[in-house]
């Protein structure tokens, strides 16, 4: 029944249990036989949709009826199983439903939008998305529930103490929760956290399953280092001193006025400096240029553009290249001109 409590006197409306079948002939002879069979059916479980405009009802012959709340008439019917429909459950959005039946199969169904203004009852289609069952042990399910997001389904087993968890995207079993040595009845999923709660049928105790996540302190502080054993820490002299807020604010303002050097390359702390270590070349104050002759090395790993007058001392005479005597000294080695040494070397080679 559907009881209307909007007035002072409750109004009771009897809901139909017979499914809505298509007419086979105009005489109604076959429909009469079907009506006699449908009259034996009883409604076992009902649930409102998210908006409350429709009622979903499961019968003892495995039929699912969609009943309109305003008219109390069945607008659509489909047969889901050959057994009795034990339990119906909708997600928070009302677009997905799980059905528990006595044929030991759990079914998930994607519900159409029944609140659509252009909804035609003749075009409603309800199809089974996934079927979950224990093929080996042929277990019967006591209670089923959706996860908070509807991505997983959990179910308690009949005369067993295990809880099964399936994933809806692939339709596969992902986990079996082992609990106490007693049969579990109602099982529920926390609406926001990864927690599963179940009630024991023998003792009446409530059992809770949760995910224990390890604490990662390095995610809270970037300079935090995890150690395997205790290490003695020596604090600085003023590390735990209490300073007034005015002094701290003044220090922060002083630090903002300091110039930041972004050109000096300092060695990384903890690394051993070697002479032959490779350093990525850095071009300082150089525009885009394809000429390699204009770039000279000024230090290990540092290069710059050659000055315009560098390498052209011969054009500036004595002033840029030094005196004539100094140029003559540079051309001789141990009193012997370099040109003579080259001539002697050529004779020896011949």
C-alpha cells in the first residue's frame, strides 16, 4: 500500500503487484490466463526513486514493476530473475540500482531518467549491467549495499562470515573481507570514508572494517628526513628563543630589501669538487648568435662574447700591443728566434 499522510486522515492506496504485459490479442483469451497467473504474485520489496514520483517494486516471481506515485498505476514491468526479489537499493543519485534475488545472483541496473518531461512509458528500457555470483560455492547473499560513489558493491553471505566486494567498472571481485566467526546480516558502506560496517546475527555486535593508511610525514614538510633509528639532534643557540612579533616582522622586511644574486654559480653542498668534472656551459650576456668565434671561455663552464677589439692588437700599434722591444722578446726563446728553430726542425726532419 501507499499511505498518503498529507491530510489529517491517512489515505491508503493499494498498489498493483501484477506486471504490465503487452496485449496479445483483442479477445483477451490469453491475457485472461496471464491475469490468473499474475494474480498469484505478491510484492516483496519496494523503494522510492530519488524524486519520489515513482515506486520500484519487486515481486515473488522476479518481476520489477515501475509504479507511478500519483496514479498508483504500473507504467513498466520487466522480469529480472526466476526467483524472488529480496532486496532493492538505489544510489544517492538514483540512477543506479542493485537487486538481490533468491537465485543467488546480484544484479546492477542503470535506471533511466523517470522524471523526464518527454518520458514515454513505452520506450522505457531497463537492462542488467552486471551479474555478481559465487560460481564455486553458490553462496546466498543476505544483504547488499553500494559504496559512497557507487563504484563498488559489497554483500554479506548466508551462513558465512565473509564480505564480498566487487568493482562495477570491470564486474570483477576485488576483495573478500574476513571477519568474526559468525554470520553477518546487514552490511553498510560509510557515505564519505572507506569504512564498511556489518552486524553479527548471533551476538548482535557491530563490526567495522577500515583502511589503515601509513603516515607520510615527508608530505607535510619538504625538508623532513625519515630515519631508521633515533638520532641525537643538537639545536641552534637561538632556535627555540621566543622573539616578539615586531622583531620578526622587521627581520622579514630587512630580508626583502636584500639583493638576490642570480648569476653566481655556487657548488652544491655535499658534492666533492673536482677539476675534471663536467659543467654545463653558461652563456652570460650573449644574444642569439651562430658564430662560434665570437664566444670565448672566461672560466670553467662559463663563456661570454668576445670584445670587439680583442684579437686585433696589431691594428692598434705599439699602444695596444706594447713596445717594440717587448714584441721582440716574445718572438724569441732562450735568445733564439722562433723562426730559426722552425728552420732547424725542418732540416732534421728532412
